[in-house]
């Protein structure tokens, strides 16, 4: 298949996958709402929100269609690969998760919701493994992976704080960390005219630590309570990791801007390795 054929095929794959995931998310919400009895309360607003969200998602993928190229050889994908489908499922689930977490305050869906949240969190580790093992890493996949991680954390952070599940200082720290990430990326786009998603080990650990805290908070909702020192300890460990990741992100930004690197310029014009 030539380049034009692959591009046409990829567009159809993007459309089909987006429609499929919209239907899937509606079915997931329907299963929860019928069982717990809140279908009439949220169905219309959920359906409209999810539809608009998936339409936006479809449009963005078309805009960045040229980034669906395997980084190993630069060949454009003929269809969305498995790793990107896994990532896209996580992105697609955001409206569903938002409405279900809101509904969980009034309706008995906490146990199945916990299972759903754990499954969504697990995809964050699965898609990276699949893409590396199959040597099908794409720039679009990395962008969706980063966007899904941070969007999921923002949604959960705001909702969890609204219901006073997490302390206010933890929400502020999460938003500061994600705000710095967004600001630095915006500066890179303005200065270097490009979007180049990069992940660091500390960044992945920071995201994982937040997910662990939120999973623990959901477990606490289910079992009633845990010793206060245990809950506080988990939150403070995650806070320390988040704080360290802010410095790591700033350092990574400096490298991207050329301010920090393995070489330094000296007065005679020669480049020497940094000692």
C-alpha cells in the first residue's frame, strides 16, 4: 500500500475506532446507571458530553495524522495499532469516569467503579509495553499517552477534592505540577515551533504515585477507613515524589531548550564535554 492509501486507510481506522469507543463508553455508563438507577438523572448530559468529547478527539487525531508514523522507520500506519488503541481507550473513558465518580457519591456503585478505575490505570503501563515490544512507537501515541495521563489526573483530582476525598494541599500540588508541565510545553511550542512529547523516569514515577494515592483513596471509600498515619504517609510520599518531579521536569525543559546538555561552550569556541 502506498502513502496515500495508508493515509486514507488510517483515517477510516481513526473514525471507526472513535465511533466504537463512543458506543463502548455509552454501554459502560448504561450498565452502571441501569443497575444503580441513575439513568434518567445523568443520561442526557453524559451522552452529549461524551459525544462532543469523542468528536473533539477524532478531530485532533486527524490534525496530527502525520504523527501516526512508526519512529523506528518513519512509515505511516495503515490503521491504529494495538498500543494506540489501548491509549485511546484510556482517553475515551474520561467523560465516563467523571460521571461515574460523581454518581458514586449518591448511588451504590463504588465496588464496580473501583474495578473500572484500576483497569483504566493499568492501561497506562500496558500500552507502553505493547508499543515497545512490537516496535510500533509513534509520536501520536506518545502525545495521547501524556495527554491521557494528565487529563485523567486532573479530572480525578478535582472530583476527589470536591468530595473531600483528598486534602486541599494535595490538589494544589498536583495542579502546580501539571500546570508547570503545560507551561513548559507551551514555551517549547512557541520557541521551537514543534511538539515533541518526552517522558522521564521521574515523570512516570510521579504519575504512578498519584494513581496509587487515588486507588488507595477509593479503597478507603469502600472499606470505611484506615489508620490516619497510613493514609497521611502515602499522601506525603507521593507529595515528595511530585515535588522532585517538578525539578526533573524543569531540568528536562532546560535540556530541550539547549541550556543544559552533555557539552558546554568555552571562550575559544571549542566544545568540550562537561566534567
